[in-house]
């Protein structure tokens, strides 16, 4: 594990070979290296010695830094401050560490990202309490709550759809129970769409449920389509696109001018799995991202039975050496 931490320090080292040596860059590189090392299991790390040996004739500088890592810190719960509207369990449920698990910088950064993306907070700060026994050190989380409601509106124009309007509305504390609501209204001459999503507060382990509804009308080349959907999903995982199990009901009516309408419906059961095999969680250079989806209509509850599957992958191959 110590080797992995040193590898992370090297990977994120700011002053690369071949770059001009400047004192301010040297100091910034040391600060960054200490931040990376102390950001995870070695939270009490410090620099014990550093030197820069400059050879003006050869126009080179040899840099040396020595760290004292201190003890290895392991997870020991969560202490939360700054909350007014929300219960502490919301933060505790988003904590990805199991008790006794060694702290890792990437997971800490993911935890902070989770807090900010949840809609509950405008700022969030996470620190390991190094004053406590390292085998059970709690995380100290402080945050400033974001406004619970927000409206964003935009107007667009294109030669195809003419004038368009889009309005997004979010509410992060529905029922005063930390339920989250997201909605979008989109209107133009060819497409009108209204959708809404209720997200439950995070459950232990960071999972959550989503309840959705959508109605949409399109008019393209004299074919008018009306669609409606209601559904529920269970979400989990650390990725921005989480793994998901869904159940949804869909109806659709199509009508071409001068002909009869065509109706269809289906109840759909779907599963999505997000996979990642990379050398770094937040700044990967090598590895694979993949999303696998499979679903089926439920027999007897669809106009026509079907099975659907998709796979999408991204391969990362480093184009050069960072040094």
C-alpha cells in the first residue's frame, strides 16, 4: 500500500523532467506531493527534508524530497457540522468507507464529489481527524447547505425547430425530508416534453431510489407521436453513471396524417452495470470504462415482446510519458 501512495505522489508530481526549474514551482510541487500523500491513509505525513542540487554548467537540477508518512489511518465513522435542514445520516450514508478500512485519497475525493453533486451542499470539506487513534479515525465533514430550490431557463433558436424554450426546476428538500425533485420542460415547434424525477435521500452504502414520469409529443414530417412513461429505479455505485435496476411502463400512440393511429405499450424491466478497470479513479490514463445494459418486456404486458441489450466501452491508452 505504501508503494501505491508513492506511485500516486509520482503520478501527480507537478515539476516534470525537462521543465525549467523555478523556486516557486519547486515549492508548489512539494506542497502538492504532501497533499497527495497526506490526503489518504497517511494523513499525518510531513516533509522531513528536501533539497535541490542545481548544476548551472549542465543546466540541470536534481531534486530530492524525504517524507515521514506517520501511522496508517483507518476509517472510524463520520462527524458532521454545518447542517441545518438535513439530518446527519444523509452524509453518513454517502461515506464510502467501511469501519476499519484504510483511507484512500481517491475515495475521499469521490466522497466530496458525492456531497456536492447531491444538491444538498454548495461547499463541502473533508478531513481525517489525526488527533484520534489511527486505527479508528473519524472523518470530519463540514459543509454549507445550498439553496433548496433552483430554476434555470434558456431560449434557443434553430432553422429546423424555430424558437425553443427549456426550463429546469430542482428542489433538494421536498416534504422537508431531503427528497430531491428534478424536472425539465422543453418546448419547440416539433417537440414538447415534460419530465420529472423524485430521488430518495441516500441510503446506507450510498444507494438511492428514483421515481420518474415523462410525457412527450413530437410532430415530424406529419407523423404525430404521443408518449408517456412512469418508472422506478434503484441506483448504486461510485460512478457518475451508476449501476441501476429499473421497472417502467410505457405507452405510445403514433398517427400519420390521413391514416389511423397505432397504439403500443410495454412494461420494461432493465438492468445497467457500470464497470471500471483503470489505473486511477479520478485521473485515469490507462484502462477501460464500460456500461452494459440489458432489458426485456414482461410477457403479457407488452404489445410485442422484446429483449434489448447494449454495451458501450471506452479504452484509455496513454499517448506519452508524464515523467
